[in-house]
């Protein structure tokens, strides 16, 4: 389903059938009208001779096209190809979405990727049809549209929340990209009857679009089992947490509304962090995935078809903060989910910064510097494990260990394995969660093997690994299904058997 693998004819058939599965994966530029659309645009299908396909809206805009006022292609969910792709373009797009260009400029993005600014611009222009500045500008325009149609924020607040340096730049960009002024764009918004909410003062309430089915119950259950006291609050239908962002502490809550849409409520210290927060919330709940492609591929295997049928749209939880994710994974090694949650809650209570005004969340997860300095005083367990956790936090704090969403997967894994106390399970689990890599399998995970046995698959690591290879490139989703397939323990045996499961730590 990734657009680089599709031919012109395949893309044209997708737009001719108005297939919503391809929204966000490419855009259709029409030379006779000068506009670009999402694949599912309801307008009359243009002639093939008038069509050019672009991998991003930024590329279409750079080629002189403006966004369609009818289908608003910027409103489509993000492309899953940026998780599928581990090349420079995919890594750059993940970092751009996280706001790196706004914070560090193109030179900062280039440094993170190991290139000069000039070479990175050439590479992205050749691969995606637009350079990093244009891609970042398109991302700001998307955020602006989302805020204009989804909130009642004043236009000036929308401008700075979207990352624009001035209101004039915001106005000019919106007019150029959408062919409308910001107020005209806001006037075109559609409100579903009975679903309009009035956010609390100082908060933002947005719809986060996603494609295909969404196993929201599974996501909320996962978060509830692992919620760190003080920093996170989870219920069967909501998940909320604090987060440390460049502009200061922030808070967000994810929930599903009455018509099945995922909604995000947020409060920020600095409005310019909103785009970064939205990106991280989407990654945490894997909202840019293509569940239809995943489910179709896994369902071809008779052993997995019942699992997929029972849980359509399963997602692999991501990470709101890469550094935190590593610490959570290391704390959770070889202990139960409950024990890891207890340890992480104690760590946060002792070392986390106190915050207020965030609806029940009173602390931030500790900084790596705080864990490096005082973690040994708080953590409990084998001395070697504590040294490993404190050592990893120190390496993250001083920059000797780099861990970001823009890492090369193989290099990230090698760097983690070089750290004392980090083995293959932890390195691969972090890669699955931080990079959103859809093709990670954890054959050494006890819960994965238990779920495999329940599904009629080999339970031993070697034959299970061999069998799992036939589900590439979706082995992370296979892993998620096997976690969910673990049979419930009888009430009497549950207490004694709990220590046998290391089901994805507490992360």
C-alpha cells in the first residue's frame, strides 16, 4: 500500500474508485485545474493525460498546484510509508513532523541525519519533490488547517501554534496553499450534529483522523495496565499524560467521541509546541497505520485469520518520548507489568518534576539527568540492572547515546546493544515503539510464545521466528496479535503464573 511501490495505473485506479485507503499516501495534481486532491476526492475523475501524482502535498505545491477546496487533502491521516521506510527520506519526514526544522532549522535536521544541508535538500527534492523547508512549511499549513476547522482559537494563536513566525506569514501561506484566507477556511468547516464540544479555558480539543478500523479498546487497555501514577491517568475509555516539550510542560488526553472519532484534548505551556504534541500523540496510538493493508496481509494465514477477525484494526503502541521509552523498557525487563508499573511510579514520584493545572496529572516523568544522578537511590532490584538503567540515562543525558524517531533502525539497534544491560529483546522492543517499525518480532518474549501456542503456531523461538517471516513486513502487528492471544490464567493459578510473563514490560 506504500505509494513508492505503486505504478501510475494502480494510482489512477485508486482515484477512479475514490478509495479512501490511499488518502495521505499520495496526492493527485490536475494540470487542467491547477489543484491537487486526495485520492478519494468526490470530484469527477480527471483524464489520465491531465494527472500527475506526487508523494507529498509539499511536492505538489512546489510544482505550482494548490489544495482542493472540496476534499482538503491536508486533512487526510499521515502516510504510513514514513514508518515503513527507514531510508533518509522516511527518517527526515518523522523528524520534520516532530518540529525539528522549526526548532533547529535545516542545518539541525541535516546534522541529525548525517548530511550537509545542501546535500539533504538535493536528496529530499529528488526523492519527494520538495526540500526540507517546503516539507516543513506544508506541515505547518496542515496544522493551521486542523486548528482553523477544529477549534475556535483566534487566528493569531493558530498562527503561532502552527509554527509560523508571524501572522502575516501565516496568512500568506494559508492563502497560497488553500486558495482561501484563514477566516474563509474556518467558515467552510463542517460540524457533526451533537459532537461540537466547548473546551475548557486554555485547552485545545481536536479530531485526529485515522484510516480504517481502530482497536481503541485494546489501546486504552494497554495504557491502563502500564499507566505511571502521577504522570499518566488511564480509564477504559481515555488516556491522559503529561509530557515535557521544548516550550515547557504539556498535557494531552485521547478519547473516542460519540461517532467513533479519536479526539485529543491538550494544554500547553507554549502554543508553538502543539504540532509536536499532535505528532507524538498520533505516534503513541499508531494513528498513521494502514490497518486494512495489515489485516488483509495477516488474514491470508489460516492461523491468524480468527485473531484478525476478532480484533480488526489492531495497533502497535508507540512512544511519546524516546528517552523515557528506553528507561521504561529497561525497568520492565524480566519482571511483570504490575511490578514495572510500581517501580516506574516510585521513580516518577521521587524524581519527577511537579506540575499543576493538568487534570489529575501532577508530575512529569523524570529527566535523564535526574535518573542518572539519583536513580540508584530510588530503584530497587539487582545492582547490575540498576547500574545499567542509570548508565543508560547518563548516556542519554550527555548525548553519548542518541535515541530519536529519526534514527536508522540498524544503527539504533547496534548502539543500544553496545550498552551494558541491554539485550536483543529490549533493543528490538524500543525499535518497535520509538521508530514505529512495523516489522519487528520478539521471539524471546514469553507472552509472544504463549500467544503463539494458543493460536496454533510453534512456541519455540527458532521455528516461531521462521514462521513469522512469512508475515513480513507486518511482524510488529503479528506480535501485537500474539500478545492479545495469551489465554487468561485460571483464578487460582494467576498469582503464581504472573511472574512468568514479561509481556512488553510496562512501556
